C-alpha cells in the first residue's frame, strides 16, 4: 500500500494513496473531515473543550456508542463494542475501541491540550484484514494534532505551509475546481488589518480552457478576475503584470494591484497574484495574497509592502503543485 501526506486545519497524517477527500466542515477548532476508499473510510472530528470540565474519555466513548446505536436502530442493526482499552496517539493518552456497527470500526479518542481540542477518530472497514491493520497503524504513527511548526496543508495532490495564525475561513471543492481562503486578522483600537491567502486551482485546464491556458493574462481577464473581485469584495482590483519567472519547471506570472476605498475611514489593500499552468497535473493554479488595513483617514498610510512581499514569497516557496 502506498501512502500520501494529508494535512487539514492543524491535523497532519498519511493516508493510502487511493483515498479521496470527500467531505469537510468547520474550522481548526471545531470541524470534521471524511476520507473514503472503496472498502474503508476515515472520519475525524474535533471540538474545543474546557480543560477544567473535560469529561473522562470513557464518557466521550459511551456517548459516541449511543449515537451509533441510534443510527443503527433506524436500519434495524445492532452495535457491539468488542473491545475497549487505553492507547497512545501522538503523545496523548487515548481510548481505543473496537466496534461492530455493523462495519468493522476502530475508534480512537483523545484530548489534545496543546491545540485545545478533543478528537474522535473513526476507521470503518467492510472487512478488517492485515492491510486494514497496517493502514490504521500508519495513520496513527504519522498523525500530528499539534506542534510549534507552521501548519502544513497537504491535499488533492498539492501542499503548502502557512503560519499558524492563518485560519481557514472559506473553502469550496467542486468538480474541476477548488479554492481555499486562509486569513490572519488583527484588530487594534484604531485599525483593522487582515492578511489573506487565496488558493484556487482549475482541473483539466488544457481542455476546459483550451483557448487561454497558454496565455495566462488572457485567462485571468476572461475567466477569473470577476470571481477574484467577488471573493475579496473589492471591485477595484486591477492586476498589472510585474514579473514572469520559473516555478518548478513551470512558467509563473506575477501580478499586483493596490486599491483604496472609503471616505471617513480608509481601506487600502495590496494584492499579489501568482498564476501558472502545471502540466503535470493539467491544472491552472492561481494564488492571491492580500494585505489590507482599514483605519481613520487622519492616519498616515503605512504600506506594509515589505511584509506583504515576504508573506507571498514564503508561501510560494512552500507550495508544491504536483
Ligand atoms: Zn495533540
Ligand atoms: Zn506543478
């Protein structure tokens, strides 16, 4: 069995190559993901918890079994807990259960004080065999639910790293197209500033964008700019080309825009966009970083251009598109 890396909202682990990322919801403190293959699936959930009031894991486990029973009852099926024991998941004491629901389930739950989340991790199989065992072991051995390093996001054949302060604020995964918005927001008495990184890709690009995929300037104008303006709620975005360079054997084009708006309080924003066609995955990737600040007009404009540039460059150097 071959494995690939997967990272989402501060959880990082390896999964069998054939697994598909089919569902997700929530954010880094309260969320869930579902990964599926033909005969098995992984469902992971996490929630914030109060360290002083945390219930024993056995209670969390009992509640889950109750929920499973409720689901099973509708289908006239029975849930059986076959085993319950202590386990260890990435330095955390965990509760491990073997449940027949009637799928063969291996359930792990634990509190992660470092990331202040409680995790419930379910592996479900049609048949639990040697391969299933290996799979569970690999996932758990590679699993990281907290750490000091920057967040690694690794999904759908591409990966990147962002500082921990960036949170996933919006995402959409559709056929042939997916996007992820990560935002780092700061509020102070006089100003509100935000940094965002917006990643989007388009699949089967040589087919869907037959006439423009080789001319990215045209592609942006024709297929993307409108969406980008909508995404950032900024109608004034006008991208002007600043640079073309190599990026992992692809030709990458960099564009920039600055906008200002507002009367009594002024919002100024800086945008950098990098767009390239990755022949290996036949995707057009387009990444837009924005730094914006809103404050009363009496304040002088501090452009923060250097910071903005560094954010974009750090991000791009971490990005793997194929
Ligand atoms: Zn942890
Ligand atoms: Zn590539």
